């Protein structure tokens, strides 16, 4: 499958990771799905070297072809304006 990367601003309260807890600010989201539908979601501070695992997994797609659409949905949900 194709890896996807997007830069976004963290939602209020940040985004929980397994390694360092909550991260905030400008972040880069990386997603990837293998042929079995296992989805990898990682996040890092934009421009940083170290990636962190998004808490809440493991994640699995019913159909791995949904990966690109799911990535775009995740970015829209995490980056949407707050009321």
C-alpha cells in the first residue's frame, strides 16, 4: 500500500501517543496499511525526526483499499475548526 503523510494542527487537548503521552502543536501524521489491512498510524512534531505511535490501536481496515480515504478523514477530523 501507499504511505500517506499530512501536516496538521493538533486538536484541542492534543493527540495521545503510546510513547510520550499527549502531543500538541503542528504535527505530521503518517499512515500505512499492509495487504491484510493492518493500519499503522504515527505522529511527530512537524519537521522532527522521532515518530510516535497514535494510542488506541491496533487498527485494522476491512478493505486495505480504504487506506487513502481513511487518511483524509483522519486529517479532516483532527484538523477541523472547533465550535
